[in-house]
C-alpha cells in the first residue's frame, strides 16, 4: 500500500475546468482519521471548489481530472449509488450560508429525519428520538418543541447548529466545514467553533475547515494548506506555518493581522488581487504581487518542495534559500 493510499482521504493531482478554463491545478492533499486540516486563502483561491469536486457536487459543465479517494475507493467518476453512500454518510459538508442550504418550507425536524432515514435507516419513534438527541447535542434549546419549526424561525447561529446536526446525523468520519462562521457575529462564531471541536473530540471525526480567517484556523487545525489561484503554495503543521511562514503569500496573509500583544506595528497589505483564471501569468501566479520575485518566477511554475521536515513550499525564492543553507552545511539539497 502506498503512503497516499494509507490515508483516510487522499486528493491526487485533482484538477477542475469550467468551459475550458482551468481553475484547479493539480491539488495534492491528504487527511488522516481524526485529523483537522485547514484550507486558507483569499476568495477565488479554489478552496471550496476542491472539496465540491472531490464529492461530485460541481455542475455538469465542470471537467474534473485526477483522483480523490476515500480509503482507497475512487470518488471521481464514481456511480451515483457510491456517492450517495459517501455524501452525508462517510463525508458530510456544512456550508457558509445555512439559510440557503436549508429548505425553507420543510421543518428542521423533517430535514434531519431525511438524513437519518437515508444513511442510518431510522424513522418513526427512533428517528424522532435521534433527531432530538442531535438537536440537544448542538445546543438547540427546547428541542422537543422546536423540532417542528422552520428555518426562518431560527437565528443565523441556530440555523448553523441545525446544519451541524444534519451533518452529524449520518455519523460521518469526515466533516468538511466551508466557512461555517462567516455570517455570524464574533460571540456566536466562538460558540460554533467550540461546538465543532467538542464533537470532533468526542466522535473521533476528521475535519477539513475552509476559511479565510487565520485565527480560526490557528485555534482549530493540526495542519494547514495555503491556497492561491488554484494551487497549494504552502503546507505544514499549524505551529510551523504560523511561527515561520515561508511562502511570500503566507507571509503576507499573516503580516496583515494585527498583533494581540507587544508593540504596535504597521500592518502589511498584499498589493493587487487574485488573478482571473483566464489571465494567469506564464510562471508563478503570485509573481505579480510578490516582493521576493526572481527571474525564474516569470517563466516557470514552482512545485511543492520540502522546506523543513513536514513543511512544503512552492516558491523559487525559498528554494534558493534552502539550497544555500544546504551548501553552507556541506550537503546537497
């Protein structure tokens, strides 16, 4: 068994194109059982598309290449019967907008009940009892009465809790949370994140957290992948990446955060915007915005290479630093 096959979920050279325009350029990422992995980057980096592609949730015009496996079972191009068992069962996903994800004309109890019936065969008294248990688990007050309520009768934070209950109904091994706290105020954000962490610990569930909020990622995840223009540009343990980011884009993201302690400093902004997928430069997509740009960046695309043990970076400038350090220590990089 290869190293990638030994992981619970493995994405291998995953690509996505819309109308002939490539928006995802060979994503390689693994998730182990019980692990929490964060995906960060600006809007348009490809974070959500990566997992929508892996789960077969993109529209028909999308062209998907590469591989996405669940314990060695290929999901790309899998028959609908296989995907129906995986989605909501083995892998569940919660979106950033629960108001649009929930059906407004069906009570939340029935919506959770549908998931229980599909993935666990529960209905009737048993289904109702499990629905109430899930609502209690995610902190919905007076669940016995509110099981008959509709999404518009709940606040934004409560609807997100309902979405988490629906995700947990299938007893998934992996929860993909796509910006789960974006539309919520700071206090409710903290409650939702604490809830996800508590449930993950109790159930031994793996987590993929998609977010542009670096603070949320730092508090929640074991490992982080930074995405830019459809590629992973840096990946490493949360501690290593936040303490010593190596890619200029990751450095810029962290440099834009105000420090919570110590002397005040001027915040650093990243000039420009994420490029249009139809107008990507010939070389590194970040080169036009990069303060460490070298000549190679204009003609070649860097690949993820080992910067430090457990830390990979796709950057020619960092590659030169690593090679120089290797020469100074008397060995080849």
